[in-house]
């Protein structure tokens, strides 16, 4: 049997060996991980203090229409703008986003230049909005006539051929 002093010495020796072995982050792996984390923190700190100013986006102008005069104007929106905007014709907040209508009254051919329409819903008026030129219903993000807006213009002589081809087309692919 061992005496109590020897047993105490062995227990203390085992405890000191356990503390010497360290954990998963001791040794070379821990040093590499620490340096890596310090490097990442340094990159974030550098970018915070020395990064260039963000580039301001140059938004394109949108077409607006004055609710009082019915005249259109180009408006360049800013980040915090809300509608209505100040109209250059009345110097009051009567400018609303205009919707384009490319339809013609008696034809499915699109117009070269659209008719700009003020939507009833924008000014709080009940009912649907009709285009003053063609009489069709105008909605937000108003669709264009077929063949318009794709950089192509339909040739009146070939429209009969196009209609005949589209009537026999069963694949569902239309160009």
C-alpha cells in the first residue's frame, strides 16, 4: 500500500500534466488561427476607415404629368422623393408618374411616341383610367402592343404573312 503523501504527489502530478496538454487551440494550430482572425479584423478595420465613398447612382429621369394642366415633364427622382412632386407648371405638388399608352384607336400598330396618361388611382379618383386618344384602359406599367418595344417595327405588307404564320404555329414559340 502507498502512503497518503505519495498518493497526493501523484494526483498533483496528474493535474499538472493535464494543464500542460492544453486544449484544441494550443500549439501551432492556435497560433495560426489567432493570426488569421487578427488579419481579418485588420482588413475590416482598414475598409471601415479608408474605403472610398460609395458611387452615387445617376437615376434616369421619368416622365411625370401635372394633374392641373395635363402637361408632361421630365423629373429626376431623388432617394427620399414621394409622389406627388412639384410641377414646373404650377409650382405645386401636382406632378404624378405618367403611364405610356402606345395604342392607336383603329389599329394594333404601336405609335412612335406614346400618349402620356395620368392614372385615376394616383389622384384618388374612382374608376378605371382610359387613354384620351385611343379609349383603351390604361393601368400601371401599361403593356405595349405586340411587336412594340423589341426594336422591331412590323411591316404592313408582311403583317398578313405574320398573322398566317402565327395562326399555324403550334409550338408556342413566337418571336
